[in-house]
C-alpha cells in the first residue's frame, strides 16, 4: 500500500491494481469551502489527464484530472452528498473514486510523499 | 505582455491590517485586496448574515460634487444630466442608488449619490473610478467642482448586529434609517456614514480619513460579533441579495431597463415627469420604459446542486442549439444553501418560474427564472 501524488494535487492510494483517488489537503486549503462535487460514472474508462471530476468552492469550479488511465470501479457517494468532507478529511473520508490501474508504468511519473511535500513547500 | 501587467498593485489604507489578519490577497480593480480571511468564504458569508461583517471597500471611488454657485440643487441638477435618477428631490441627509449612462443608454457605472446639504457625495466602483471622474469633469466642470476624496478610506459594517456594534462608537449612527447619509462622528473621528451597503443586510458604510482607518477598523473588529469579510463573501452576499455587479451583470452593453433597474428610476425623470429625460441615452431608456426591452436580467435558480457560473449559455430546452441568454453571475448561495445565479433572457422567457437550461461542462442543467432577492433583505426602513 503506497500513496502517490500528482503535480495537480491529487493523491492515489495504490492497493494491488486498484488506485483510490482524492485531492490533497493542500488542494482543499487552496480551494476553500467545497460546496459541490461531481464524480465520473462507474464503468467510465478514463484516459490519463482527462477531466474526471469537478470540485466547486463558493467562488470557483476546478477540474480534477485522471492521474492515470483506467476504468472507474467505484465512486464515493458520501462526498457528493456532503461536499464539506473534502475540507475536513481530504486525505481520508473524502476520497473521490477508485480506478483499475490500466498501465502500471504510468505510476512511475508520480511523486512520493516527500517529493510532494517539496513540491508544495 | 501588456504594460499594465507591470503596474504595481495599489494598496488601501488597511492593507497591513489585512495581512496581519491572515487574509489571502488577490488583485482586484488594480488593488491588492483580501478575497478571504482564515475563516473562509462560507463562514464569512454566514457570519455577516448572523452577526456582523467588516469589509474594506476603500478601493471604491469617493467623490464630492459641488456646484460653483454653492447651491446643492445646482449640483443635483447638473448630475441629472448624466443619470436617469431624480437627484434634485433627494433630500439633505439621504442617499440614492443611480447609474451613469452613455449616449446609447447603457451603463457606464452604478453608484450611490448622497445629498450632504451643501454638496453631493458620490461613491463609485473601483474599476470605473478614474473613468467616472473624467466623465463627470467632461460634462459638469463648467458648473461644478469635482473632488476625488482619495484621502479617505471606506469601511462597510454589515449584518444584524451592525447597529449595536456601531452604537458603541457613535451616538448618532443608530438613529439613522436605511439610505440616510451624512457626516457623523464615529469613535470621535469625522466620518461620513450611510445606512446602506451591498449585502442585503442592514448595515453602514463609513468613510473615514485614511490615516485613521486602521484605528477604526481595529476598534470595530475588537467586538466579538464582528469578523473581517473578504471579497469572496462580498460577492456571494450581493448575489443572494440579487444586486448587480458592475462589469458582470451590468456594463456598457446593458441598459438600466434591460437590467431590471426600473425601481431606481423615479417618475420625475420618466416620460410625463417634471424633468423627463435630459440625460445621456434618455431616448433609448424612455422608449424601453414605455415599450419594454427585448431582454431582461432575471434571477435564476438552478434545480440541482451544481453551481451555474458566469458565462454559462442559456437554452429554452434540452436540445435546442439556439442560445437564448447568458448567465452573468452565479455561484453557491451559502445562506440560501443552494446555487443561485442571474443572467439575461428574452423578455418572453423572463417570467418567474420559466424553465430554462444552462450548459455546464457539456450538460444541460435545468434552472428556473426566480424572484430576487434569494434571501430576504433586512434593511431598517
């Protein structure tokens, strides 16, 4: 079980060939109070870097991009019902979706926690 | 790169205070302004509606308009050449919402005009203030002296607790009613106070000498009921209140009639009135007042939870390729606890309850034309 990060401030929890995706605590602090989350449909095949989800604060809408390619296996309906979870627990309860990792080599381009910390420092 | 990119941002007299309060600063109308404080937009918005919020609006333009004759009626008569409002009948100590129009009958800016007894006190939008001042000088300088009061800051104290908070600093202010305006002493400083604002809440705007602004702001913030509020919540508050934001909901392509601002145009300046017309673009505006305009600004209530934001095209149904209108302001209304928006639609589709669709990220989201304000205002009339 490893956690990886993108330069777009998403985290991926890797468990076997499944990645759970969310946005980082740094991202939520930059967005401010989240009032709306839109998630991809289960079964959708995402290509790396395509818009997969939307997170909106009072002030603005932001796209969440697919960090890697793969099929959406499950989405977190809890965060859709209670968008404020993104602010209170971005790295935990506010996960966005789980996807099947289509190509493990894509993980090579992601950061580990130390590199991500340096990226946001 | 544009030369203006290198222009350093201007600072209000409260800039250092914003930084010390932990504000997130953004460029706005050429100023480095607080968009939010550590509480965040949502809490700042709700706090203003529940208690009181303090806003720095010092970036706005404050002007004094004095007739060379010394008579305020002459300044009022002069200003009436540039606005469709009745300024002559505006009583001493009273304030009124107005618009500067151009020859096409469109809106150069919206503004507040107060009669201070011997002159007019005018507050205009930050982004327009240089242009407004030039416009006033170009048209009125033969009869009026126009002074930019750039040595004054402007604070807004808004919310249900604003009166009790301000009462601790001013014996005079609590007796004011909605849209009263004039010189008042606050914290023993020579201020100009109006009982108005742009949140839909009861409240005050306080013009204070720039070098005493931080002292006054700090004193007001020392009250536990008062939180500093940034531009983010200022925008969501005015949107819930159904109030126009210049440059978004009104601009030089919209007339006051299209913008549904007829309520701000008094009978005396309409056809058949004592001083009908006589301002820039009057012909178009009077025609629209008589016969209606082809489009109209309306409130829009999205039916789902997704905010519908500025620029979203509007359609009459789910499949039509013909765009019928555009959203000019939209977002989430924290007190309304749902998305809110406003925009322009053809007058035939402007009736409350009319179903429309906004295109957001390739999807047609249903919304309905809705009465504004979305949250009832609480003015002390």
